[in-house]
C-alpha cells in the first residue's frame, strides 16, 4: 500500500496547507488492488509545491509503469475514466509534443553550452528515445520502465544494472519528476550517473490547483468519503471535476481532487529547491510560457571522476 509523507518532497518544509482528496479509482484498482481510498493534497508554503501525501512504493511504481499504456493499462483506465479513449491515448507523446520538447532542449542548451561538446546523453523515462532522434550526443541512451523498443540510433538500457553502469554528459528528465515519489532522491541518482561537469535537463508540467476551491469543512470530508462508496456517481463527479480542471484550472463546486499519476505539481521555485537539494547548480529554471512547462538546466556540483561514457 502507498506510504505517506509529512513534509515537502522538494524543500523538506513542514509548513503545509492540506485539503481532502482521493486516490483515483483507476490507481486504486490497477496499482493498489482495491485497497486505496482517501488521501490528502498538500501545498508547501515555502516553495509552492503541491503534492499528494500518499506516495507509491518501488513495487507500486513498477506495477504502474511496466507495460505503460499497454492493453491492460488502457482497459483498466478506460473502465474508470470513459473519457480516456484510445484516440486520446494515441495522441499522448505524439510527434508534435516530441517536437516541442526537442526544440526546448536545443534552445536551452544553446544558451549555456556548445551542444557539439556533449558526447553522451541519457533520456531517463524517455519512452523510445524520440527526443534524441537528432541528437545531441554521439552516444544516446534511453531507460524506460515500460520496456518499449527504442527508435533507431538510440541504445536502450535493459535494466537497473545497465543503468547504474552508464556515465553520460547530459541526462534528460522530461515529464518525469511529477511522477516521482521521491524527486530529490531521483535527481541525486541521476547526478551519480553524470560525468564531471555533467548536466541535467528537466521539464515538468505547470498544473497548480486553486486550494481556495477545495472546501475544508467536515461536511466535505463526509461528501468525498460517500462518493467512494458510490462508483457510478464518483465516475461522473470525476469527469465533471477533470473537465473543469483541464479547461478552467479550477475545482468546481462539489468537485474533487484525485491522486493520479502526477504526484507533484511544481512551481519554478519548487523545482529549483529540488535541484539544489540534490546537489545541482541551477543554470536556468523558468516557465517556458504562462501555461508551462517549467524548464530547467542544471550542472552537477560533484566533479570527481565517475567512469566512462559507455555501458
């Protein structure tokens, strides 16, 4: 079962504002075997990170992302979220999205380093390695829990052991940290894979919620609890809440907040705190636009030799 935290996973602050939430019915079935339920969303008053206090263990994370978006995943998710259609899933990570991320990578690198000097790159959680199809790097690796086949020119790392032997000049974490139960630990681990002077390029969505929309009274907790005992009604309230959040960035009256795959909702300050806590010097950390994403480039401070840029 999910474990809980009582401090901000980005800056470790205990100064939190909390509101009632639920674990999504999809996660409850697919990951927790029906043992999930209510949870809490918190906002850090120091760095602004919003996060769910329930977190996924390593076993639960592997259960969610192994075979990610395959048939069992789609079937379970569509059963609880009828608006999650095959057409919608097929658009996720589309060529247009990859092109935008590739441009963000190139533009960000160009402001700080000579891309030609980057000999080796790892795209962690990078699906098939599509972002790296045109470089940078002469050696290009991808590691993804889903186990999908990399595109031509990208070497897939088959397991954690191979990942641990890899040393590179640049690591990409594109739309990854929002999924991480322990984002600082993950960043520290990535730092250990970098060669001296190595860089990490990070993008995360900008999807903050309005806490003012979430009631705090006992009646609301009873209401949320009662919804979890009424699956059909919960499905429609979930749809109503999700549509309002996506279109208006608001939680509607009698709506709810659910813990889904994104455990962390970052601000630029929160991402900066996480990078610094993990031992990185920030070169850039800012919103690409008012709608996001948040884009960062940082250099690992530890410069002792870490090995060669090969597996």
